[in-house]
């Protein structure tokens, strides 16, 4: 059987906000995971349209497409083309789960929720000629999850080829988060077995890892056991966590000793009323400043996430947020315009209030206001969002946050990291066009390590890193970590 797996390019590729390097960070690990369920004699290809062109002059038996909200229209275009020439087309992912009826008009089969249980079921029924139109995930487990087919991925096209996922979902349910819909029909958070996770880590060549889990610290027992295993591996890694995890006694310090070098943290807002209305209750009554200080004291860089446009936000929210981030010496920040993803509690709330202004999924990219803000105009919200990025990443403020770092090596790391990520766009565009992205991984490794060398497997080697998605990517964009249909 000939199988073609496709990750369509997000709509941003056609916009002035497109940053080619951001989408050359991680390979499509979800598709590679699904590929591992196919038979050894199946002919499989994986195409990521962010880094290569899709040639649609072939006729695979089976076409599998992963759909995010801002790639939906492109995904449907590809799906329709292949169906016309006789291929059987499957659609899954965050947007399909949120809008299954819409997606069903462009597919032979759609998948709702994660795919570890439904994908093998589909394959069995497809091979005997009786596949269903819809598969809904309910029995969720990562027990016996096969390793992703990394041999099908073009590592050289990515800056961070060693991405890995050791859990699914998140134990919390924030109203604006896409995952509140994706994991609705069953368990919303579950992990690999620790030994299975460590085995996959051990199989990855090189030193650097990026854990793409929504919440690396979501199960403390699992995390502590994983850290015990990592402590002997000499790895260098990055992940995402909560404010609460940063304040848990000894946790960040232990993670740092095991190789943690940067952490994505969802601060989202400095206003406690906003946290309550969006049910991000796990951020309440926590000292954000102390969380940042704990990370910095442990030698861990901070990628802080903020959302603009919540109901308590007025026109002053942009300056207050940027000033706070600069005062804390934060390395990178991702700013987002509040985006009501379909089928989330936020979407239904704004729909009831008749405040939604657009159903054009291309605009649901966290860069556009697709609803009526309560305390400012949509134009003010978009302008303030753009100002926040310009201001935070201005040369003046890059230098200001650099000066705040405690030691010369940390100052050098901070400046090089921040400037390379946001002030070298023409250079990165050229590197991407030349398909030479992976050749610059060692340079980024050296930056993250503070320009030091480290011993790995008995050899001197530089240590790896990058700070992904640091310019306001959408929640579904973060879905690179999830298997298609999951």
C-alpha cells in the first residue's frame, strides 16, 4: 500500500508575519508516530509543506492529512485534489476534532481526538474494505506506543530534529485552550511508561532534546522518575511547564541538574480576574516574579507566554506587560491576541455574547482580533500586540535585559540568544532557502550552553538548543507535538 502523510503549511506562509525559521524547528512527529503503525512493506512518505513543496501529481492509496485551524483551507484543497484522483483521504488533528462536520465534507474518514487507539482500528478495517466515516477516541493510553518512524523525516531541514513527546494533554482545562475540546471524550492527561520514555530518549542521537509536551510537569510522580533517568544521560533539554511547577520546592533545581536549559511558561496575564474568568486557576495566588527568579537562579532561561484581549484588558495592558517582562530580565516572550478556537468554552461564550466577528479560520492565528474586545477596539488590540513585539525585542530592551543578568557568561548567552532569534531574520530566511538549517544547530547549542563544551558519551561535544515558537504562534501551532488525530 502506498501511503502519503501531509502536514499542510499554515496560512501565515502567505502573510507578512511569516517567519520561515519558526516552522523549520520541529519535524512532524505526529505523522511519524502514525507511520509506525503501518506495515513494513507499505510505501510511506511524509511531506511537511513548511519546508518542502507538495507534488500532487501522484495517486497514493491512502492520504493522511494533519489539520490545524490556520492550515484548514489548504488542507481541504489538498484533500479534495487527492479524492478527485481516487485516493482515500483521512483528516485528523485539532481543527478536525473541533469542526468534524466541516472536515467530513473533504474526507473519506475523519478522526476525533488523539489517534493512538483509533488509528490502528481504522487501519485494520481499511485493509478489509470496511472503514468507518468517523473514529472517536475514548480509550486513551500510551501503553505499547511504538517509536515514531524518524527514518521518514528529513532531519537536515530542521533546527531541532530531536523533538519528543512523553505525555498527552494537560491536567488543567483553561477556557481558551484548544486541548479542552481535543481531549473531551476521555482522559485529558496521560503519560508514557517511564522506561518507554527513557528508551526513546536513549535512541536519539546527539545531545539536545525538546519535550513538546503541553505540560512536562503535569504528573509529578512521572516527572520525578523521568528526571532520575535523565540525570545519568548527559542530555540538554527544553520543555514547557506551569508557574506552579516553577515554585514547587526543588523541582526546577532537579530538572536543571538533569539538563533543563529553557522553559516555556504560560503566565498569560498579570490580572487575576482574567485568570479566573478563563479558569486558569492554577496560576492564581502565585508569585510570577519568584517563578522567574527561581528559573534564573537555576540557570534556566524563560520563554514567557502572554495573551492580550481578555475582558479585563484595557489599552494599557501592552505597556504594563512588556515593562514587567523587561524588568524580570526574561529571555524571550510570546505574545498572543486572545483567539476563540472553535468548540472551546471561550468560543461558545463569545458566540453567546454575539461578539465573534469572523469565522475565517485564516485569521485565527493569534495575530488578528476575530471578536469584539470588551475594553478596547479590535484595532487597538491588534496595534498593541504588534507594538509589544517591537518594544520587547527592540535593541534598547535587548541590551536592558542583558544588563540585568548576573554573570558575564549568562549575559553573553542572553544577548546572543535573544538577538539571534529576533534580529537575524534575513539570515535565517537564506539558511532555510538553502536547506542548511541543521548545519547551524551546533552554533545554537553553544549559545544555550553558555559557549561551553560538555562531555557526552565520552567525547567533547557542543550542547544543543533553540527557543521555538517565540513569536506568538497559535495554540494549534503548538500541536506539532501531538500525533495527527492526536
